[in-house]
């Protein structure tokens, strides 16, 4: 998401370098606007269109709440004409705040001390007017739920255990970057509940926020406090591949047209385990009541919602859920730069890995990076992802009066340049700026020239150019194998014949041929170790090849017992 993320406020979390970070997002539609709260931002955002977000500075902690987290994994919910918020705490001295006009930072206490003391809280208001709180963040304890008096906010009855992880059954519940780490048990956190057709969908994040496989699962019940049973399609929000990876600990919400969306956490994990960002993807329920999230091409440009049923799912990324069809034009293409800092090499800016970046030797005006698309192509949009290199040590928390300024030039020969984007007068903080051109252009070379950095070196983790190449779409993958473990059905080795004119592949997986809801983008490889399955059920797979010109015909769907 194109947001002015704050810097981590915790000094010992940034000993390897000051950096931007947030996670655990909640978006709520309230009085015609969308409100976004997430971890440690010293405020919140609002938007009327899910695209242009305005930040409202606000500190919710009281002097006796002696924690750095302002707020950590906040809960946000609506009661009537009032928006309410509370952060995570193990104590019983956190207030619940309320506002009828949050656009302008008008807040007062609904209650000065919430007695539950919930970490990673989430609230759900049922159709009958009853209010419930769900919480939990642990690799030992389960998720809990409890009814709350909506007038006094006091708990009613006893808390109930709702759900435990089952790594012996669900492969994706296993800890580790490749679900292979045995030194630590997996974490379960971030409870969130939606209701659909009379059923309650309890969502949760697992197995660890620092991993590409950080995902959201869901369990279903006929009652708000259970018993809950895991949905057969799990995890429902999953994005282990591509440029931006991870899709765990989020929330599911409806837009003004009743389209469903899922906002969740993207993993960076370079300067600290808790270095993270936010992603937003179309979501929905299918005809059988299965909750899904469409992350296919989930870090490529998508159209914003304009009407009902915008997010209706089709099993293909192309044409499904608002994807523009604009392809990445400069994956691993030649790069030239003005200077290099140490080992932060130029091609890191075009390798589709959010963890790597190029850094110039300085942050001075005039530093530049140039990308060659390889051929004259149609350019529709550009995403600039800045990296944090040598950020000033004073940058802790949300900083004021920070901004980026730059220019982007276009050329067909690398010698004669025309100004394409002019943000030399920009006064906003845009660490992940997205520029959609009012009219597409034809170009082969693009040059990004720095004018002003808010701090540190001029460093780019992703200079991403989107549009359509001039060549042919990739050939179809001819051979695709799924070798599922004999002794461990949670895991499979996927192998396919390389396509000469492709540099990436989308693997689709699901519980039925018409429910291939899981999507995994793999770059520059022809194998993948998939370790996220339920050991007790069959799965279905297919694959498509990708290049700058488009997407191939998909392979035939195959079943793996």
C-alpha cells in the first residue's frame, strides 16, 4: 500500500538501522470513509476511495501505559454512530477510545480501563446487538473469545478457548521460512471475525510474522463463541512469492459497494524481524461459503472498486478480481546508476525481492538509476519502493515534515531524454510511491533522478515498471509434476519443464478444480517446495508462465492425493 509509514519507535528493534515498519492492519468503513489503523504509527489514516490516504496524528497511550507500542495490533469497531479503538495489552488499564468524527482527531474515552487485557484484540458486533471480543498471540495458548457488555464494556461470563494450531495436520502451521523450523513452536495471533449467511468466520495469523509464508487461516462456526472448525481451504490469505511476500494478521472488510477486501501484513525482515508493511487484496465468499483472498498478481496494479461484485473471483489472475493486465517490464533487465554504496548493487532494484536494494553512495540531489526495458514498450505505471539505508538515528516513530522529491525521464535510445514524471515540488512522504500515467507512453529506458530524500542514502528496493511488452506471451508449460510426500502429505515438490521465453510462473492450488484459490509466484526457477497442505485431503494444481508480454495458457489441472 502506498502509505507514509512511520519508523519503528523501539530503539533495540532498529539497532541494525532505523527503518519504517508497521503490521496488523484493520480497515473499517465508517460514515462514508475508510479508516486504517496498524501497529506503531502514532496515528491512523482515512480515505474516501482506498487509494488516497490522509494521516491523522494521534497518541492514544496514557502516561502510565509504559510501553513503546502506540498502538500495537489495534482493534477497531463501530457501534452505531461511533468508531472505537483499543491497542493490545496484557494489563487491565488500557482505555477504549471513541469518536464520532475521527477525520479531525476528536476522541474521548468510552471506558478508562478495559478489563479483559487482550493482546491482538478484535471485536465483532452480531446482528442481535451482542458484542464479542476475540484475542490471542502465543505459541502456547489458544485464541480466546468472550461476550462484552456493549454499554459498560465489561466482560460477560468466562472467556472461552476457541482454537489451537495443528501443525501435525496443517503444513502451513509449521514455523519457519519454509515451514521447516523445529526450534520454535508456531505462533497464532490476530483474531478477526466476519459473519456470512449465518456462519461465523474466525480468522487468525500464523505461523510467524517474519516469514514469507505468514498467512491468515479461518475456522467456521454456527455460533460466535464456537465450536469452530477449520475451513477446508486454508490458509485463505497466502502470498509466499512475488516481490512483496506475506499476507498474515489482517482483517476482512466490505467496501461501500459490499465488495469484500482483505488487508494484511507484508514481510520485509531485513533490519529486524518486525520490519513489515501492508498489502490489500480482493476477497470474497464463493457459492459454497468458502472464504478466499485473491493474491494472484497481488503486487501488480489493480483497478479500484467502482461497483458491486468487482471482486468476483475467477481462477485466473488475468481478468480476475480487477487485475489491469499490466505486466512487469524490467525484471532483471540492465541497470545503470550514478554510484554504488558497498555491496548494494544496482540489479537489486529490479530483482523482484523486497529484501534487497541498491543504494547510491549519497542521498544527494543528482543521484540516479536507469532501467532498460530491453525493447520499446508500452508503459502504464511505475512503482518506486525506497529502502532505508543510513537513516538518521533520530528517526524513531512517526516523523513530521518528511518528503521525497524526484523526476523520471523516458527515452527510446538512452541518449535523448524527455521528462515523464515531475515530483520536484512534492512535499509528501512517499516511500512506496505508485504513479499511474494519465496516458500510456512508448519507451525503452526510464531514469529516476533524486532531488530530495527525507533521510539517509538514495536507495531503491524496487524500481518497477508496468505495462505491455512488444513481444509474444510465453509458451504453455508442457510438463508439470506434483510429487507429494509418501510419509508427509503436508508437503510436495513441484517441478516443471522450463519455458524459454518466461521468467516467472504462477502456481495455482486448491481443494477442487474450480477452487484454485491459492496462488504462488515463482521467479527464475522451475521448482517449488510447497509445504502448506492439509495432510488429509487431496489438492489440485496447475501452472502458467509469465513474461513482460503477458501470461501463457494454463496447464491442465492435476490432482494430488
